C-alpha cells in the first residue's frame, strides 16, 4: 500500500535517527559507570536539568513540523521559508535568555532535583559547561523540525550520526585520555551540538536555497503571522512543561531516596528513552504525513495515515518489550560494571517490559495531534495526565511507606501518566475527529 510505503520511508530514517539520540546520555552514563554511582547520578541529574530546559522548548520542533508540513501539503513556498525564519528567530532569542539566566536556572535546577551535597560539585561542573551549548541545541531543534515538515527524514538522520559520533569520540577521549570525568562528557556534548548546528545550516543551503526567492522580510516579521506562530507554540510549550515536570519529579524523588536508587533509575530511564525515541520515528512520520494531507485537504487519507501510524508504532513497541524481557540484565551491564547497582536494578526490569506496550499510544497520538496542529487538545490531555500521575504517587506513597517500595511506586505512577495521556487523546480524537483544535 502506498501509505505504508510513505510511512516507512519517513519512519525508518527517523527511527535510526531517534534511537541514536539517547545514545548521547547513554554513552555519558556508560562512561561514568566505570567511576562511581555518584558520577552516574551526577550525569543523570545534570542531563535531566537540561531536559527540563530543552524539553520546554521542544515546541520549536513540534510547531515548526506541523506548520511546515501543512505548508508543504499546500505547496506554499513562502509559508515554508517564513515558518523556518520565525522559528530560528525565536530559537536564538530564547538561547540568549538561557545564557543570561544560567545562574538562577542552575539554582532552581539543583533545588528541584534534590542534588545532594556530595554531588553538588559534579553536577555544577556538568551544568556550567553544557549551558553554552544552548544556541546550538535550539537551532538544531528548529532545523530538525523543519526538515521533518518538508518530508525529509534523511537530513535529520545525517545530523544525528554526525552529532553522536562526535559526542562519543570526544567524550571518550576527554574522559579516558585526559581524565576530565564529568567535564569531559559535558564538553563532548557541547562540541557535538555546535558541529551539528553548523552542518544543519549547510544542508539547508545545499537543498533549500531556492526558497529564498519567496522570502519577504515584511512577511517574516508580520505581527499577525508571528502571533499565530507564537500562539500555536505557547500551547505546545505548556504541554511540554507538564511533561518535564513529570520526569523532573521522577528524578527528584529518586535523588531524595539516595544515590543507589538514583543510579538505578537513571540507568532504567535509558530503557524508556530508547523506546520513546524509537517509537517517535512513527510519531514523526505521523506529524509529517498527517500535516501534509491535512494541508492538501485529503481527509480520508489523513484518517488512514493515523490508523496505520498507530499500527506500526505498536508493532515496534512489542519488539522493544521482547528485547527488554530477554536481554534486560545484559543491557544494564552496558551502563555499569558495579555488581551492587546491577543487582539493585534487576527487580525493576519487568517494568521495562511493560512500558513500551502501555506507553506507545500517547507518543503516536502526540505526532498525530502535531500534524493536525490540535495543540489545545494535546495541552489539555497532558495537564490531566500530569494530575493523575502526581495523585497516584501521593496516594501510593501514603499507603506504602516502606523505602523498598519507592521505585515500584515511581514506575507505576509514571505508567499511569502515560496510559491516562494516551487514553484521553484517543477519546478526544474519537469525539472530534479531524476537527480537533
């Protein structure tokens, strides 16, 4: 079927690209695993602080993808290039703000993550190096989103390969040959991000320079169009802020429970990262194709795309569950050679088997909602899911006070968050269909 072919042509490069994104944090975690639990936890906390910052700006990718895909479906070159320009302007302004506010961001992040006194120096070193990668990170977010909207998954794949190879090589050299520890993995990430941003701009000029014929400065800066762009992205921002709170809360409670539980949950979170970035390959394909066919005013094809995207996403989720069920302990060994941490992680591996099956629908629905630019519905479902997540944790932790149950409570609450989110999105689509807003 033509639609299946289109989905796979977009999804397979996206899967390869996305599955390698968590490789950055996975490699960093693995490099620290040979040092100590404190080092593993410090990189986990430091990475989560940056996730807290950058995830909140992922609206730049989502909004850019949805609007660009609809412009592509309408064959509107002016809308394509002006969406790109507006997103880049906002990305550069926001990155400047991040650098300006780095001190209060660090203070807030350390407080929210419950950074212990013996980890403070390590996390601080990591933070104040990685913060300088903000401009490159946000430019990359925009470029990736725009390429997806243009139905081009190959360029994001190329960029991801460049970024990950650079990060792995530089981080390994700095940690093992120059003994820079946490600073080494931070420098490796920053260098990789800037090389990736430069490569993205060069690829854009190579293939899409012709769009500048449709570029008009007055249209780019037109207040009505700019406000429309900001309006769509503000709802996505609120949705993403809730997502960041959910994962930030998870890490914060893990840190409060002690370095061993934090190290275990930092490693296990890599399983969720692998799954989510893999499944997001089909979510990104849904963003691109749903947006394109919505823009082209082909409702029947749009509905079929939604159905097939969900089927393919769930098929991949089953594969992840099988791999985690069979090779879970071996995968934990990739991150640490410390027997105590491996032993502590083993009882929770069954959660990793369950997560892909119950968590995948909400990831695919996110892609569908982005393609439809149904940003208010996506925001509302996320807010309600976050409330369910926090309430479930508070209720369970009230009745089960034994510290041994803490990780189980955290993972059950996180699963509740994912399930409620996906269920609400399905109900909203069933009620409103393609008229979702």
